[in-house]
DNA sequence: TTCAATCTTTCATCAACCTTAAAGTGCTAT
DNA sequence: ATAGCACTTTAAGGTTGATGAAAGATTGAA
C-alpha cells in the first residue's frame, strides 16, 4: 500500500513518515502542493494524506485539481483548524476524509485503514510488474519509484500488456508475432525485434529496474535487473 | 442516490429523514440493527448511515457483518460518544466515515457528498474538466476562465458528457460509436471523426485550454494543452 | 575467429485521421 | 403547406506519423 504524504512542516513530516513506515506502508513525502499534485497525477498511489496549509498550492486546491483530472485516489485532508466550514470545503474539494490536528495516531491509522479498504475496489485496470505500473486505459507506463511516465504506442502497449500477463514466462517471437501482428511467416519476425527495441527505450526512459531480456534461441523475458 | 438510515431514536430519525429528503436523497429508515443489516444486504443502497446504539444489533456489528458478506456500500457511522476507541472501532468494523453527535447538518451533508461522489460522477448537474464546465441540462459548454459559452448539439453534448465522465482515459472510436450512435459496424466510424471535428471547433470557440487529442490506433483523449 | 542470432537505425509508405462541403432530415413559425 | 433553421449524415480529398521493411552493427556461442 503506497501513500503520498504532502506536509511542509519538517518535524511533522518526519514523524508521520516514521509512523507510516512502521505500519508497513510505502511512503513518499512531498513538501509543497505543486509537487504533491504532480506526484498524485502519476496515479501510482493507493492513498494520499494532504496537509491543507502548504506553500505553492494548498491541500484543497491539490484535491480539486486532482479530481478534476480524473484522479480517484482516496485523499485524507489534514488541518490545524477545526472550523466547520473548513471541513465542508475539505470534503467538497474532493477529499474522502478530514482530520484535525492535533490528532492521535491511532485515529489517523484507523482512518487510513478505512480509506485503504476502499481503494482496493477502485483500482482501475492497471497491471504491475516490479517497479512498473501499466495503465492500459491511458496507454501509459509509469515507474512507481520515481513517478516518471511515458505514453506508449499501440504495439508497445500490447507487447507489455501481453508480457505483464504472462509473468516469468519466456515469450517466443512466434507467440508475439501471432498475438500482436497476426503474422504467420517467419519473414516478419524482425518486426518483433524492432518493437522490442522501442519498448526497451521506454523502459529506460522511465528509469525502471525492469528490463526485457532476450533469451537466445527461445525468445524474450521480462525481469528485474540484478542489483 | 438511495440512502439507508438506521436510527432507533424516533425524534432523531424523523429529523434526519426530513433533512435527507430535502437534499433530494431517497431515504429508507430502519429502527433496529437486524433490519438494517437485512436491508443493506439487498444491495440497493448507494450509502448507509448507521447509528451505533441500536436494539437487536449495534452499528459496529451491522457494519462488520455486512463487510463480511462482501457488501461494499459506503457506511457513515453515527454516535453519541466521542471516545477515540469508539472511532477506531467504528472505522475498523468497516465503516468509511465516522461522525459524533451532536453534529451540524452541514458537516453531515458534506461527508455524505464525499461518500456519494464515487458512485455519481456529477454533483450539481454540471461536469467539469480543466477550465471547462459542461451543463448537461442546458446543453451548454462554458469556459470558466473567460465566461465564454456555446450551445452544443445533441451529439456534441453526449461526446463531451461521455468523455468528462471517463476523465484521463482514452476512449476508442468503437466505444463512442456504440455509446452515442448505437453503431455496430466500422463503416460509420467516420461519423465519430466528423463530430470530433465539430466538437473541437466549439472547444476552440470558447477559448478553452482543453483539447481533444487523437491517439493513433487507440482513440481519443481529453487533455489540457501544455503551456 | 566465425557466423547466426539479435539489435538498432533509418525512412518511404499508407492506413489512420482530419476537414470541408453538400445533401439529408426533421422541427418550428409563418 | 412551406420556408427556414439546426442538426446530422455522407462523401471525398487532404494530411500525418506510426509502421514495417531493409540494411548494417553488435553480440555471444561454438
């Protein structure tokens, strides 16, 4: 479960990161609204905790813009004030829950569990492998560890879709040629190689640890580069 | 939007029913936990408001059992006590949100909107994307940043309505042809293209930053022009 | 070292996509 | 009725960029 934490106050941020990590969440921390929005848009987070008061862009605005772009990630808004109107604005800006500082960690964790339960059912058709997330409905490949993403062409998309769906297996040229191009004769296998080359470039571009390895005489395999 | 209200105290129940109906929700009221659970299991509700203290079975138990049976309906828990442990138990029992009595109706309504947002894509009859606002009841598209607006034809309206409702995704010609025209055969896909052209003109007319981008081999995508 | 397997780059082509114009359809006001 | 209007469909020609073929470079097994 991957959480985006947006909080500018250093002490608070450090404490929250520590707390969340201890609870086995993967946490990424952003210190201002603009970067938080950018990170959210990558679509790799299962939920987000946003502080309202932040430089660049406040939490409400981040939520509003993210929702406006179709990002459905559950958001928990965090604020110092406990005014009713703040709560209402928070929730109407697109947040799913609202918590007032100071709060007890027990309550924060309970609310996160509640949000997380829901996010499971809202995962769209995105496939994962290693540090990669492939969103077929957006034709986009993103690297979870750094948020970088690329647009894929139709062939590239179908290659990755096929390989993600057959993890650990070695795909032969023939399988790929038939599945993706509908080719029958060996003559056209070079196409597979060409597109493997294109696809590898995209993997490198997003900075993924995953690579497409050729297995001589057999075909191609998706695997994580050894450290 | 259909809400299940489970509350045993008559006066409170009556007030809530009145409030919710006024907000145009369809409300069904149950006075004890057992009937609330039975009602929830029917699966017809978009959300549920459960009082914790109820005869037969308390709210926590109703939530827990419903979740156990795979019911995913969003639940808002209502209670007189404000103990932290209560909140934690409430959320962990499967509730999505938790509100302590006494509460202000504004907050209750905001929280319900937050819960209901997932099932309904539009709140006030107008869909938004980027600097655009689409009023479906008036068949009007307006650009928020300059107030300029245009009248849309039925097809244009339905194209935008569909695309606004599936933000961030790439819509295929086929999806659009089937959804909007009821076409089955590829021959008529040119219609989609023609209407995309018309619709683009309207986007340009109102001076929006949003554009309809074709994604070769895949379909169309709504996005904001890069600065 | 050899050579077959695999990789990469390049580039003309053509399907995919765009636009415009004209004809068709159905509604409303006169 | 009929003209005018708004919207839709059909058709045809124009544009464009992903695609696949070709060719040369690189790799690794024997």
